C-alpha cells in the first residue's frame, strides 16, 4: 500500500541535489539571529572603481555616503554589503581603496549598530583571501538570518551561474587579466556587466527553484534587477493592474476615479519598461501560475537615476529607492507612499514595496 512513498522520496532527494553549490552555501552560511527590533540594510553591486571616468560608482558616491551616514547609521541599522562592492575586473584594489577609503571607514561603523558583513561577488571574489584588505574581518561567502524558525539566505547569486568565470575565483583571475589589460585598452565597455536577459533569467530561476525546495527566502544581487517577492517591476505592475481591475466593479464612484488614475499611471510606467525592455531584462515567467515570494534582489547602486536597496525592520521587508529629488523626476509609487527627503541633502527615499515577513513565509509554506 505504501509503495508510492519511497519512490516519491527518491524524486525529492534527486531534486535537492540539483543545486549542490547553493546547498553548500546554505549549510555553511554564517548564522545571524534577527529579533523584533532588528534593522538591516542590504546593498549590493556598488562596483567601486578609481573615481575616474570608467568608474560606474562615481555618480552615486555622494548619495551612498549621505544615505549611510545621515540615515541608516543614526537609525541604528546593521549593514550587509551583498557582493560586487569593488570592481576588480577593471581596477586594482589599491586604486579603489585610495579613492573610496572614507566609505570603508563608514561601512565599519555599522558594527556598533549590531553587525556589518560583506559577502563576496564575482567582481570582488579575490578579496576572500586578501589579508591586507580593510574589510577582511567582515568577509563571508554567505550568511543566513534566522527569523523565528525561518531562514533568509543572503548571497550574491553568481554561484547559480553556469559560466565558470562568474562562479570560481580561480577562473575569474584570468578574466580579470583579460578585462584589465586587454579589454580596457581596446575599449570594450561594460563587458563584464553586459548580462543578457536569458542569463539573468537562468540565475533567478535556479535560485527560485532552490529556495522553494529548501523552503527559505533568498536575498541576492548580481543581476542588477530588483526583485520583490520574486517579482520584477514589470511582473509587479501587471499583477497590480490585474488586482485593480478586479476591484473596480464593486468600488464606489470616488474609488473608481482613484483606480482609473492609478491604472493609467501604471500603464505609462509599464510602457516605459517595455520600451527599455532589452536593457532591464524583460524576461519573466519564473512561475507557472502562482508566485512564491522566495527571491528578493536588492538591485544595484550604480543606476543612472538612483539606488535600490532592501531593508528589514522587525517583521517588515521593503524594497526602497534613493534618488536625487532635485535632478530626477518625482517618483510615483502605486502604494501611495510619499518620498521622504533627507534633510537638506536633496536626496530622497521612497518605499517601492513593503510586506510582512510572516506573510512572505506563510505564502512560501502554503505554495511551495
Ligand atoms: Mn555579480
């Protein structure tokens, strides 16, 4: 009668072996317990260079300094830098430390709020072994937050790549050589960050599958594409428009007007996303029908218009966007969130999306 059981268990054990490297990163991750009053900022992909023209970080350096120094540090946040903080494919470490040394001091100050950790990415993998590196004592391969009985794995995400040079430090060293000494003089621009949408999608999909199997939430960076509850901006807009259309028939006239306004704003936003489709990697369809909210991505800190980041505050998780309010257009959020201006800096923060971790894990356990 029970004949079916061992068979299905076999299938299970086969499928967990599909991602041995991710499994190892989960097992060996540094454990950190989160409490109801914990506050954590997760930032990734700063790609700091030497401050010159080819340094993609340069344009947002002031913003990063201001948000860390005047907001997250006094607000008592701990800090996780989730990989690709230095751009070692293009610049030697010494030139980066020389230019951005004051930021290293600032990062380390977050230890007094609780903790400061830095995971390695493919562009800064060398630093795992580098003893003379200013942040050496904070370097990790991955870390895991314990939230009650639940686990949130924080890793850069390149480990899910099938490309050897993105995954293994030894292979990447020859790539570093290629990029620094050959690609640079010849003028191949952004060779290393030219992620096409198929590759991004493959990485997101592996981490999505793995997280669902392990019944954990993963927080990644690497692809530079923000994800909240496994949804990209395009997915999110589609879902929200769908929800609003459903709410419309039963709404009163005042609410209907509000819904109409929201939908037309989101349609414009969506059209803009499709127009920029190639660049942002439109590929979607991680899911058959139901979305399991198991993957979050902090995006990156080298955006032309601003920076995305993830915040955990007690039982809440948020995707936030920081930008220069004097230069960028006013940012609209469907959630009626007002931007918060940071004193007189001209920089603003807006919450793009927020949910409770209890909701996230309930949904994960019900659906995965
Ligand atoms: Mn990366």
